[in-house]
């Protein structure tokens, strides 16, 4: 590709940008499923609600750590 890397270890391995991977994963997450006989399927709306609740709880924890 014509890119020069600083050391031989980095030359040997492809190191993907985590933020770019996150964007790709989030784009396709609604198409993923995890099979488990004890768990039901979650709808995209339920998944988004869980994400919202998680963010809210993380914000609360961050505020508590500041105190």
C-alpha cells in the first residue's frame, strides 16, 4: 500500500482503528443474534432501551465518582 510503519511488529500485523470498527459493528448490530436456549430474542427497540438505561447508569456512576 505504500505506507511506512515505525517498527517491524506493526508491519507484521494489521491494527484496526477501534473507533472505526465500533462504527461498523453498530451499523450491523441489529442483524446479529446470540442463540441461547434460556434467552429470548430482543427487538431492536428493546436493545436501544437497554443501551439508553446503560448510558444513564454510567452517567450516574460518573457523577458519583466526582463527589
